[in-house]
C-alpha cells in the first residue's frame, strides 16, 4: 500500500500534479547534500478545492517516493519559505522516516496482537469466562485490551513522531541559507491551519 497509494489512490483522491513552480537556486552546501540523497519527485497537491489549509508531505516507497506541496502553500508562500518546507520534507526522506515508521507500526501491531492473545488465553484458562478463543463474547475484553494498549503507547508514539520532526527540522536548518524563512513558514502554517501554537500544559 505504501508504494501503490501515492500512484493510484492518493493521486486520484487528492489530484496531485507535477509542480510547475520555479525551482529555487540551491546553495552549494544544499547542492552537495542533494547529490548524496537524490531528491524525490515533487508534485503539486490541489488542496484548495477542499480547504484553505496548507500542507506538505513525503509519501511512497522506492520509485513511488514523492514530495507533495499543497497549491495553497505554493500560492501564498515565497520561494525561500517553499524551499525551507521542501528541505524539511527532504529531511524525512534522508532519514528514512517512512520505512522506520512502518517498522514501528508493525512492531506495535505485533505486540498488540500478542498481548491480546495472552489476555484472552488467561481469561479462557484461569477464569473460564469464555468457552473458546473464538467465542464472540470475548469481543468486549479484546476492545478493552486494544484501548488500554493505545492509551499506554500514545505518549511513546507521540515522542517518536516529534523525534522524527526534529530530525527533519535539523536537516532543513543545515540545508537552507537561513532559518528565518522556515520560522516564518511555520508561523504562516500555524495561522492558516488554525493550529494551537502553545497548547495548555495541564
């Protein structure tokens, strides 16, 4: 699905087209880094037909790897800001965050199924709540286990997501001429997407 979605499903549903945006001139340091990590194809995402929000993303695996930039971003941000956002997405590409996230999600899924199996076996063998593992009556317990696991893992997965974002930010800072366009782009995105910049701590 990670390879097929960017070509078939995502392209059809989100109307992605190769961007005609003028490519910014790369500074020498960024050009050297780009040669070590070839840039995926960049596509324009026709997001304005559905919302005023702006976004960018890295999608796909292998030959289907691509960066998508919303038309709402391309139309309202200057070249330096677009370059900074693109460098951030390139950071995800360089650090292989898609593959790593797939591996993490696979491990979490495997652990979840294993834990659910152990809990159901315990309930079957020691409490005699059910007649068999296939008993439909164990569904509420299965849902309870899944919910508890989700709550317990949510802080860990959120921390992992923030770690990935910091890595992508760091790559951006090392690639662009100045961090100021990245800061202004993030502030624009926060305002445009109605994001809460300082969520309450408690």
